[in-house]
C-alpha cells in the first residue's frame, strides 16, 4: 500500500457517506478520508475486479479544465507542450493521452491524463500534487489559457470485464468506445465525462460526474451484482500487477521518464529530429537519455519464494556485497498470480529480463528475477 498520511482535518469526497454506510474501512490518504477496503477484503476485491467489475472512488484526484483564451484548442495544446514531453497537439477530439509534468533537471513533478474535449483540454492529476499542479499551470500558461479547477465534480473508476455491460444497463452508449477515448457522455440521466481507461490493467472507464449526482450514480451501479465497491488496497495491488507507476513511489522528482521506462509515452514529434523536438522542462537531459541511455532503469521484479518484498527494500548485485545498487519502489502480493511482485530501479547493465538481483528483507538476501511488465496481461479494448 502507498504510505498513508496522518492529517487531522481530513477532507471527504462526495461519496464518503456511501463508503461508511457500506462498511468501508476508512484511512487517511492524500489528505482525504478514504476506504482502504470493504467487508469482502483486499484479496476478494482484487480478484472480483479482474473477473467482473470493481467500482473505485477516485474523487480525491484533481480535475482541471484548460481553456484557450484565443478560442482555439490547438493553442492550449501547444501551450501545455511547454510543460510536458508529450505530443498534445496530436490528441484528436474525443481522445486522451498519458503525460508527465517535468522539471528542469528532467525529474517528474506529476503524471496526468490529458483529454481533448473539442474546445478545451480536460486534465486529471494526482491528489497529492493537485494544488502544486494548478499553481504550476497558472505560473506558466495563464497568458494563453484559462485554468479552471473542476472542484464540483466527483470521479469514479469502473474497471473489469463486466464494466461495459454495467454501464450499458444504465443506458450509457459506451460499446463503441475504444481504449483512451474520452469526452462528455450521458450515463442514463447523468451528464458525465467518460473515458475508456483506468489504472488496473483491465478494460474499464473513468467517469466524472457532478458531485451532487455522484451518490445516485454509484448507487445505481452498485445495484448490479456484477459490481462491487473496491478500496485503495486492491487498487494498489491491481496497478502493481499491471506494472503501472504510482507517483511518489515509482516516479518522482528524482526520476526521469527514460529512467522510469516511460519512453513509450514520449512521441517522436517531441524527440530529437521531431517536428517540435524539445521545448519542455528538462528536455536536454531527457532527450540526451534517449540518445545515450540512462544509468538506471525501472524494472519488474519477481521473487522466487512466497515472501513479499516491500517498498524501500534495498537491492544488491549478489548475495554478499555491501553496496546497494538500487531499491524497491513498489512491492506486495499479487493475488492474480498468487505470488509476490515488485518494481524498482537497478543499474542499466542489470536491467535485462532474467537477471538475478537480491533484496535485503529482515537481514536476509532474497533472490529476485528481473521480469517483464505487466505481470498480468492487460485487457484494454483497442
């Protein structure tokens, strides 16, 4: 599980009362009182999402509309490209793209989703970074963009093989949507923003809904026996099995997109020789790493035994050396695999699949094999 905060004045999402009424075990997370699990428990919630459909409250995340002062969405896209290494201009209306805010030394300030809603961009940013992200946007883009935090909206994720049918039962026209399609859509009587995406490795949807209507929409979805409410615990184990980064753990201001094995997210147009190469914070370092490689790399790790290797465990090149070569950034038990899984950073020469490294756990060295990610194949609808 990600580290939990201990703030005293915790915020509530619009679904807080529903979580409590349904027996959610509430914990502090990113300044909010959030359900870590329900009565079913993390293991059953995880497996239910893989087999059927799981419903997650992610309303603590930030939702921001980025609107052009010129009236042209292309101007907003080009403006945002000053802050991210992704090609935003190429995101067609009704589509979205994964991106990162980078800083001058190439480190990652946050990762985010960027959708083109036709006349403006819609951003979803991480809960712990949303205040800083909004300030970052205002500091750099206020000349050409109107930055509008959408604080009056909730955000839910419906994930798993039965997510489409569960939404369709409410009258949502989502069957034709493909992975990373996004835009305003009706879900029954509710006016929503719907994207076919998520952070579990499963087919699914993220649904932004006015806060006042959130409980009604979620209650309707939970009337379907295929749909169970899922807490933060299973959300974390699902994204770990999918090999997806958690900000503040697997990526942060000390990691570049290349070190984090996120090269796939930087389109050719922003790389050396591309139509709009560079022009984002840290471009010299990041594009230099595309050319020459980085000294370290994020990799998947599989233990040979049953003991989970947790975040923070030091990694060593062999069973006896005293100098750590890296550390585990995410680790736990993978319920779908019935085995422990982890991710961490190792020197580039040790990053090849099949390489053995060692983690120090309770004074012992446990062998780990560098493994391809995702650990569980994704089921996105392409």
